């Protein structure tokens, strides 16, 4: 068949005869559409199962076409736009479930598993097991959309709409294979987007957006022209710019939102990525690896494994963000290396950062990069040192990255760093402290950072001098001041040894 639809909603005869596929007469609010057999559409065809509750336990195939499992009781088909559906849910629908345990195949096409939200109450669950496969074919990339509209994960990601509805939406993915990879010469990876209030990527889940090959830049070093994921000045490229980049081989994966929660991609409240899950976004042979975002407006717990490696014959590592706007637990693994190019970038962006001493590293970077960058509301960076900061020399300065041989901390804006059990200086060993400071505070005596006491030779302090507002650095009673006022809006530097 070219076009197949199964829905519990009804349509006016006049609309149907006029070709207006607006099924605006809700059926039973508890109704379900279930496939346990085999459905095959003709090439570039459409298969749609639409009801308050939808399940696929069988096999659905639509090469270069569209497959949609959609929860709603009113639907309008868009056959001339993106081929997907506009869904609505009436007040009579108390709960919604969309489930896949079978196999859906749409080579070079789109798979969409979606649940609309009610006007005032949200109570939806999307569960994914089995296979969702939309790999690249004939250089046409596939796309997988898993979306449960919620109280926070709102259409367009509009701040003013968040929290207006009661309840929440949830996506659970386990024992699943999501594939938009391109494995033949000249093919790039496709797109995967997973959105809901609560997202759980659970055990035995493999997500693959790797691409085989793309041209490798040779005219200029990547440092001068950037990569597929980053501009030359290290800004993260927007998704559409990345997808259009000639050097990209890997694809785009968004779980819980887009970069820093910006843009119109619906943002999650909570995201969990299991230790027994794997996300692949490699450049297999040549070109740059892909762009992978794991975001939540509240809490992200990342324990998974991400691989976004540059091509074996040339290309750069990809970009990975694992961020929670309020809380981030990042104890997973990332490999963004490149054997013949530049390593990629891993962005971690919580509100506050806590540094603990005398503990084993919880970050496994796979020889990732020379630094971790924190951007947005928290721009504090911690140099790689196997999870422990040793030594007595620290530099606080206005640069966004820090390297292994000069471990340092960077403070910007309203950020906060708690030092846990870490002891930065001890005893009488000679040490040096220096600082670059740019403060917008208004006053003459401000302490920016201090630790310890004079009595045991441990005290150090960075702040302004009482009375004149000059930058002052102290170590155990020895102090040095800058010549300029700390509050003049410019970067000031000072340092002292003791």
C-alpha cells in the first residue's frame, strides 16, 4: 500500500470527499490500535497508527517513507509538508500509552513515535523496545523522533508555556536499537530526537548515528576554520549549520533538548542514561564525528557511553554535551578522539560544581581533550588530572580552558565552586598564587576566594584590598596588590609567592 492509516477518530464525509484529512471526531477515549502482524508500504509511503493508546508488536516497513505511532484522539494529516501528523487530546482521555516491542524500518525516511498533551493535564508514557531503523540510503539520511509532549517539554520550548499543565510525560527506552547510521561510502549519519518531561535511556540500548565518510579539510588547519561541530572561535554550531557542513560524517542526536537547552526543541526536566547503554556518533572512515546533546532543565544523570570519533583516514572528534541546568551527575564514558585530527569537546554544564579530593576519578575521558569546559550559567573549568588536583600552584585567570600542566579554576558570573574535602595548600612548602579578576561588584573590600588560617601556614585569599579596591593576593601573611582598582571593569592580575 502507498498510504495506510488506522485511527479510532472519525471524519466528516464532506471533509473526506474534499481530501481534508482532519479526523476531528474523537472516538472511545480508552481505545487502542495494535499491530501484531506485518505492514509494508510502497516506497515513499506512509503508515500511521493513531489512537489514545497505540502498540506495535509486529513489523512495519516503509522504505523512504514515514511511519508514525501517535497517541491522540484528534488528528490532521499533513501529506504535503513533513508528512507527519498534528495531534490533539480531548479532556476525556485520562491516560495515554504508545509502545513498541517490534521492528519498524524506514530506510532514508522518518519514524515518529509521539504523544500529544491534553489542554490542562498530561499523563502519557512512551515505551520503546525492539528496533527503530531509519538508516541512510542512497545518501538520503533518516530521522527518528520520539516525543511525549509534557508540562515542561512543550511545543516550541516556550518558557511562558512551561508549568502551565499538570502531570508529566515519560519516555522509557530499554533493550532497543535506534539506527540512523550511514554505513556506505559517502553516507552521513541521520537525526535522532528524544523529548519528554522525563527521559530514561535504560539497559541494553544502542543508539547509532554514525556516518561512513565526508571530505576531510586540507586547505587550512581545523584551528583556523573550525570543525563540523565548532566554529573557529570554539562556538558550538547550531544543528542546521552542523547538518549542512561539508565535513560532517556523524549525525545529530538530541536527548532532552538542544545545546544549552536553547532553540525550539522541547526540553526535559529529568534525563537518565544507563551505564549499559551505548551512543555511537562516529565518522567511520573520514570526516568529522557528530553532535550529541544530553540536556535537562533540572537534573541529568549521565552514566552511559558515548563514542564520537573522527574518521580513521582523517577528520575531527565530535561534540558532546551532558548538562543539567540545576544538577548534573556525570560518571559516564566519552571517547571523542581522532587519530588524524583534533580531539572533540565534551561540555558539562551544571549550576554548581563540587570538587572532591582524595577520591578516585569518576570521569573516564578516553584521552578526550586537554580540558573540560563549563559554559552558560556555570563557566567553571577543571583541568584533567585523573579526578584529583595535586600540588600547591593554582592559577585563576580569565581563559575558558585549562591544560594538564597548569591546572586551574575559572570563575565567571554567579558560579559557585565547593571544595569538599580538598586541601589546596598545607605546611611550609613554597607556593605561588596568581589571579586574573574582572569584577562587576560594587565595593572596596570583597573576598573572592579564601581558604585556611595563618596559624598553620595554610591561609590564602584572593580579593580586593580594604579601602582602595585593589586586587590583593595573600599567602600566609605575604601579600601583593595590583596597581589598578578591581572594580574598574577591566581584567586585573596579581600574584605572590610564600
